[in-house]
């Protein structure tokens, strides 16, 4: 992709699609995790993500990183993405190895000054024009400064399920060149308690971290070598086998040796050359059933009712039916999610704990319902 404003940088989009989405069980399962579900918008989460990007990137510049297990789902849902643009991990190791494998695999296709734009596969975005404007600014900043650029969302409430980025108010060197939307990033905070979240909002210098990273290829490898030297050695071995028959086995052996590492914890929280673009497009990581209830259109009693549901005298609830009819009477603040094989019932406000049900089933090896 050549930047639409005739700037000189070349960019690729990498969609990270290896997550599990356990908090959205029983719809999100190991066989069909949330990025492949139709939850909101016109398509599945990953289809919607590609649609946000296609006006900004050509299809051949969009890469999907996922597990080998999901190759059929990706191919079925994203026929416009070339098959050679699927980067397959033997198993998930979080975002830092995911991006390293992508760039290692593309060593013969991209140059050191190519801009990598990395996106989660399962987030919801509205006001796509503002989103694309933010990407354009992020690409310019990453190209000019050789820094790591993140995109932060102006928070609208003290949310405890999101990570936060603290911006520097007096980023005059960036403000003069890119206007006030660009600042140095000072600190990262993960999922605070409610009191801390309120302090973040009141301070005016914290943004939601939407998990988008923008940086040059050489900037990525420099940070990766500095902060993850052991993994960097493994990826140097992988790079030597790109295009050879032994590539797949080499990747598998390397993945068996490495720890899962996120870009946020392993690199962004330690690096010094981090910038943040403050944006105001609509964004949600759509990580829980409570978040889906918050985002959906509701009836006069604040209910979201989807599917075959008979609801009498209920309020403030999310009910999603499956093949069976669900009858609900006289309740409030309830979440009921039906799937072909499982039924979830929990209190609204507690859906963040659904993952505990999944973890319990794993411990007890109740695998048929995962």
C-alpha cells in the first residue's frame, strides 16, 4: 500500500487472529473462536476488520496470522486475501512472536523501511474514516521518527476491562509537526480497578489502548533483539529457512522453545521511543457479553433479545437464543446465551468471569463443550 496522501512510505497490514475469546463462551469455542463469529456488524469479526482496512490497503498487502487449525475458516471467510498471505503459527504465543513470525516469513518481500501496521482480528470499529485518518498519521510518524506508534482512544467512561496509555502533555516536538493528536507515550497500565480507572479519566492524560501497533520493520527487529534476545536468536534461525522445505519444522521447533510474550509487556512498556496518536473513532474490543449488551440496540426496558426468545417482564438483560426457544419471565440484569451444545446463564456485570467456567472445564477435561 502506498499512502493515499502521496507520502513515500510503503505499509503492510497484519491481522492477528490466533486468540481464543474464552469470555464469549459458549458462542466462542476452541473450534470457532470469537474472531470468526457474527456478533455485530455485517460480517464476522475478522471479516469486519478486513473491511475496515480494504479502503486503505490492497488485499495483497493484508496478511493474516492464525493457527494452522483455522486455515479453512480464514479461507472461507476471507476469499479476497491471497492464500500466500496466511501466516500460520503451530500454536499461539501471543502478539510479539506472532509479528516476528510474520516479518521473518516476509524477509524476501518487504524492506527494512516498510511500515508494519498490526491489528487485532476481533475488535469493533465505527467511524471508519477517522480510523483510517489515524492510520495515515501513524504511518507518517513511524516512518519519520523510526519510533513505535500506538493508537489511543479518547476514553468515554472509567472502563476496567481495557488497558490504558498515558500521554505526555508537553510533546512539543511532535505537536509542532503533527498537530496535537500525537504525543510521546509515558506509561502503560493494564486493566485497572475502578478507582484507578476514574483517576485516569479525571487526569485527562490517559487513553484506551486499542492494541494497534505501527512501526518500521527495522524498528521492530531492533526492539525485539533488545528486549527478547533469546527469542530473537530463534527467529534468526527461522529466517535462514524461509523458502526451504525445513521452514515449517524449524518454526515448530522454535515455538516449542519460546515463551508467550505480548508486545505490550515485552516491548512497549520498556522501550523509550513510543508515540501515541489520540483518536476518537468508535472502538471496542468486544471481549465480554456485557460489552455486547452495551453496544447493541436495546428495547424500552434496556434488553437485547436475539433469536427465538419469549421475554415477559424482564429488564436490563441480554438473551441470545440458539436453535431452541428460550422463555424468560420476571428477571432483570441477566445474561442468557444459548448455543447448539451449551447454555450460559450469568448475572449482568459478571460476564468477565465466564472465562472461569472455561478454565474449570479445562481442568476437569470437559472438552466436548469447549
